[in-house]
C-alpha cells in the first residue's frame, strides 16, 4: 500500500536471518558499546547508531565511521540482552553505504571493501600484491612506507605469494556469487 | 430415550446487546426465523430484547418459563464467560434447572468478528440452530457439595508463608506450616536492612517468627518437605516427610552446647551464602525458630567415620539420637497456600562478570550477609581477605535480569536493593560508590524518595549495562583493582572504572524445583518457572486448581511489602472458604463407564488436575468428581470412548454440529434462509 519505507525498515530488510525490525527492541543499555574493543575509534558508538537508525537519521548514520571500524569480533552480539545481531547490522550498513555510494570522506574501509570484493569475484582468491596496490595510494606517505616495509618482511619470509592463485571452474563460482549478491556496478 | 415421545418446549431469546450485536446482525429477522424454522425442534417461543441480561430481560425469560411451561432455554447473546451464570440463575429463579439453559455466543463469535451484515445474520441463525439442537440433550444437574476441612497447609516459611499462617491461625483455624530448612524465616532472615526505611530486617521479622512458633493453632514442621498431595478442595491429604533432626525435640532446650563442642566446621552455603561457617550440628542463626539444632548427616564425623559423638557426650539433657528416622506424616487440610519463594540467579553463568574467578566480586546475598552485624564479618564491609576496607565500590544492576540470554523479566527488587547497598557501603566505609544501571525502577511508596536521598548522598550513577569486569589492567591507576568496563550511555563515552569491590545485584529466579512443585500440587507454572495465577490482574492469589493459593515470590519477583500483602490476601481467601463450611462445585464433570474402561491408564497422566485415580484391584480408572474441572482432555484421549463429559456428551456435540449445518431444518426452508 505505502511505497515509502522507513530507513529503519530498509536496514532491517538487509539483515540476514532476522524478522521484522529487531533494532526496535533495543533498550539502549550500552552493552554493545561497553564491550566493543574499537569503540574508542568510532565517532558514534554502536548503541548510538541503533538509536540514530530508530530515529530515522539516515544522513548522520551514513556519515558515521562506526560500521567501517567494526572488527567483526561478534562480542556485542554475544552479550546483547535483546539478542540483536549487531555485527550483522554493521555489515548491512556497509552494504547499504556501498550500494548507495554514500560514505564518509577519507575512510579506507569503503575503498578496501570494494577492491577486496572485486578481486574475489574476478579470481576467486585474495591476492595481496594486487589488493594492496588498489588502495595503498590513498594513504599518506608515512603509512605508505609502513605498508611497504610490512609487505617486504612478509615477502622475505615467504608469506606473500608472487603469483596470483586461481581457482578451478571460475565461471561456476561467479554464477554462484551472482546469486548471493546483486553485483550492480561491480563488474 | 423418551426425547422423541415427549417434545421439549424450547424458548429462544436473542439479545441486541445495545448495538454490539444489533449493529451487525438483524436481530428481529433472526428471532422470527428461529420461531418459524425451528418449530420442529421444539421451539415454542422466540423473542428479542435490547439487553437480555438486564433484570427486565431476565424477567421476560422467567415469565415464559412459568406461563408457557418451557423445559429448555437458549439465549443468544455474549460469551458464556460473561453471562452464563446470569441466565442460569434466571432459569433457576423460575424453577427450571439451571443446566437446562444454553448460552450461545453471537457477539464474540459473530457480530464482533464480522462486517458483512447479511452473512453475519445467517451465521447467527446457524449458531442458534446448533444451540437448539444441543439443548434438547441437556440433563438436569445438581451442583456437588463438599465439606471444607478447617485446617490449612502453608508450604514455605518465609515472610509470605509466616504472614499467611499467622492470619489464619489468629482467626482460630489450624495451620500446618511446612519449611524445608531447619528454621523458618526464609530469605528475609538473611538480610541486614530493608528498603526504603532501612529498618533492621531481623528486628521486624523475628517477632513474627516467634509468634508463628508459639501459636497454639500453628503446627510448625521445619526440616520437612511435602511429598505427596491427594484429594481436592475442601479435603486434601498431604504426605509430609519430617526429616530426622537426629535429636529428640521434646528434651532439647536449645542451650547451644552441642554446636559449641562440635569439632566439624562446614561452609554454610545456605544461610551465610558461603561467606561463613557453621558446625555439623547447627541452628542456621541464633534467632532460629524452632530453637532446636539439626545434625547435617552428610558432614557429621559420626555418620562418616562412626566415631566422635562429641555433641552426645556434652548434651546436658541427653537428647541426641543418632539413630532417629525420618517421620512420614499425613495431614488433612481443606486449602493449601504455596509460598516457597525464590532462588538467587547463579552469577557464575555470566562469565564476563568474573564471579567465582575474581575474589572481590560479590553477589547481592553475600553482601547482605557481610553488612549484617550478626554476619560472618560482624557487619564490616571488607574485601575477600577479611580486613581491607574498599575505597571504591561498583554496584552492577540487572545481573541475570532483563537479558534474553538469562532471564527476560525484570526482577523488580534489584534497583532498590542496589540503592540500599550503595547507602550501606557509604555509611560503613565512606567509599566512593558507583551504580551501573539501565533504568532506575523505584515504583512504590517512598522508593523514589530513597533514590533522591542517594543522589544527595553523592553516589555516582552511570547509565549503562556493565560489559565486563576484569583484573586485566591497562593504566597504572588500574593496578591491583577490578576494572568495570561500561558505556556511559548518557554521554556516549566508553568508561573503564577501577574499583576495589564489585557487587552483582543478581536477579530472582524461581526455585530450582518449582516445576516439580507445580506438578505435585497439580497447578501450572510459566516457561520461566513462576507459578501461574488464576488471573494476572483480578486474581493474582488463586490458581486454576480450586483450594490452592499462591503467595510471595513463588508467583513472581516481588519485594517484602508485596509478599506480606499477598500472604495476608491468600489467608483471607482461605478463611472465606473455611467460613462457608461447604463448597458447591460445578457439576460439569467427566465420568468413566467402568464396563467400557480397558484399564490402559492413558487418561491417568493426561489429566492436568490429577483427578483420575486407578483401581488396581478392578483394573479400571475413576474420575474424582470433586477434583475434575470438566476440561474434557480425558474424554478426547480415551481410546475406548469410555469417558463422557457431563454437558459435552457425544449426542450433545454431534447434534450441535448438525444444528450448525442446518441439517435439522427442512431443506427448502434452509435454502430460503
């Protein structure tokens, strides 16, 4: 009947294995943010992100760095007293952000995620030398040098392959991926 | 059957219920249809009226019964839940057996759930037709009268049970007060102060305990448990195991020499919550009622090694009896009050709070004992080492409550309990106190004022559920302390608060054996394990089984004033029942036809009210009519079809279905309708 759905509903629809709008059940207790090991780097804590979504503050949510800093440790999800899958929410926000091509300026997260997914779809495996060069130029000089140093050490120890690994039956794999994620502008 | 020879005279009464029914259903049309088309069924009169349940409406029915000699009445109105009694009484007033009246619902089952007026009118006709076909097979029934035994069984000797027992005993009726522990008093006896007035718990409780112990009408059965309950409202028979105290109570003076001389120390996990020791022969606390000790046979050296007998040697009255056996008592009672209370949430389950691993994390009961001047530390608030006073204390709210991983419900007492702790810590040690809360819930007389008092005292309140308590330090200032990690949700900052002591304000849980208790007494408990009341608002005291009442935390978490109120209320209900001397029971019951019963016993376990007993000698089951609630479960379950429910016989049900399908109406009329 109504064509307009709220921002909260839009996000809830992106949560796998969730029914309805689980975010609405949040009691704002702060367990997630208290638990989060990277909360100190986030501009809005996970609890605040849920509050902002429930308020319909789409701009503020997309401008936030919270979900790009999520380390996927699932600690918040394990402890949440309302059994909200907060990590899943962070993934949903990443996908939404990429999908709408709207994210905070100056973040590594979106560029990296996009490069990573593209690489997997093309070759079926992650290949660090190519992956690194796809985002490394957005770094400043100091970070750039640090990355190169790290890579060299890994290379000397034989932990960094020189040739990309490919998988068998890549076409089948791509078809499979195509079913899981709508590739949109990826390829 | 003589039904065919002599036709019943049926009156049909259709109610408008203002516009509740008449707004959707064409009541006049339904009424005339019934008069014309159900003539063959025996309908002699059909009327409609604005409010059938009003006195005028009832008089209408009564007049017809007298003048037309009606033998059956069908009222089409609201649900039987609401007015079945009204119309049955109306029939009774006019000399017709009340069970020959049938109330069919055309409001809840028709007008309230449909918008199509034509279809709803047709449905109303079908419903009435079903009722008319059914009522023919109704039988005149008489309610069962059973006498009420004046004694009452109160299970659980906490404050709710004590209150209930005292009220009934003061009214002059005998009470059996059964308590599992060696002394009555329950959890309240463990507490130091009671919120919000901070009066000493023992000072207000012990007089009541002594009253209960001395009351001529109360038979105190401590260290005892109810093992079996038979019977029904008015005449229950309870089997109680009185565990051996290993001493002759008649000779014991409670002088205390035995537990002074006993060489065996045992950690007291029950009364002292693991904070202190007791002896193998002990009274839980000095004010215990009764004053007699018990020998804990699991830990007593004599029962382990066969020697010692120190208590026996020193006992001045020679009352120790190592060979004493458990006693089995059977008591007859008319009513039962269950007041078995609660267990503390096991805080070990929340591993991130570190209880059991970090020594200076305490549970709420441990703190109660610690701050009690009669407790193991003499009322000093100290760390686990027994001497250091804490300088900073964190109190964690909602531990095991309001959390779907543990218990979803709010334990309702923890906020006030935590505020009380904060006050006591500040008073006794002058420490900085942090309260970590999600919401402060202080909804009772004087509670909010107590919260304000705490705010004025300078206690810190941080709104956020504690994420974890750890001894892993990051900063020099955290060295040697416990760090409470939490988000202050009001400012959005993640905090690490170093404290010396953390108190977990743990929630209340149903007794670990509450499901077994419910089964024993034939009542039901919720998925959580709290016993279910008859009505959550209008009858939180009775249960669905007549004669069994609940009081205190066994029904759900509540504080002392509410437990006392519920205990007294349960007592009032019981006294009302006793005063009536006998009770009339609904005659809607199941009966088993002995000659058809194969003795398979399927029905025995199906019955939710323990109403079916099995005769081993004749190999047949029998329904106890006073216990049976007429639910019909056994009727449906019997593979031999040997059970019939009064008021729900096969004839009644099948003829009602025929009526609903309009099979009783001549074909062409049915189509026309």
